[in-house]
């Protein structure tokens, strides 16, 4: 009898997972939330024609003062997303919080983007747009006001300027 175990009268292929390997344990939920900033199709022109890939920029954070940015390319969106998530975990940084806001006003410039971040009184919410809002929300900042002094369409530069501004707020080690 091919495929049947004579001792237990059980068909062998029922014991494996759907794809023939060992059964996988359920994947654990990550402690970090993520939000996409940008997904772009990138074209590289070669001698044989055009090669397409995808670039993903995303922010991860635990809403307790840790946030990171990851930018990566891949042949499909899923691969680029996986690589960007891994890079964001590598680039995690701790942000000092004063209650639900930042301790003081700060500003930063990264390439063409210039961002000013100001603390706001409790209950005023996040007055920011685009990448600044995503970073503030995932970092756990609930009351902040921001202004893009030098506006650009490049969301990655705006995100880098925001992270540089938040990094300038030194973390007090206890």
C-alpha cells in the first residue's frame, strides 16, 4: 500500500503542511506598528531594455517613544516591504517624550526639506501632515505642531528631516 502507514492506517500526506514541509507555528504579532510613506515603481534602463523594481518607504513605531524609517527596493512590493521593515528595525531610535508631547521646539534640514517641530498643549492633537504625522503617531506623540519651511514632494526627505529633528532632542539616561 503506497502512501499509507500500515500501523496506524493513516495517510502520510495529511500529516504535512499544505506545501509538503513541516507544519509551521503561528506567526507572532509584532510589537511595532507600521505605516507606508511611499511606494514607487522604479525603472532602470539597460542595454536589453527596461528593468522594473519597487521602492517602499515605511515607518515603524511602538507608540512608546521608539520609531524607525526603512527604505528598500525589491523585484516585487512584498519583497521590498520585507526589506524595508528589516531596515526600519535596524534604524530604530528612542525619542524623549514630555508627557504626550516633545520637550522643546526643534528644527532640522535634510537635503531639500526643512521641518520645525513645536510642543503643543494637551488636547490639541497632531497638527502635521504627511510623513511628519505618521512619524509622530507611531512614536507616541499625541500633541505636536509642525511646519514644513521648505516644501518638497519627496516624502523620504521630509521623514529624514523629521527624524533628524527628533534625534536632536537628547535622551536623558537614568
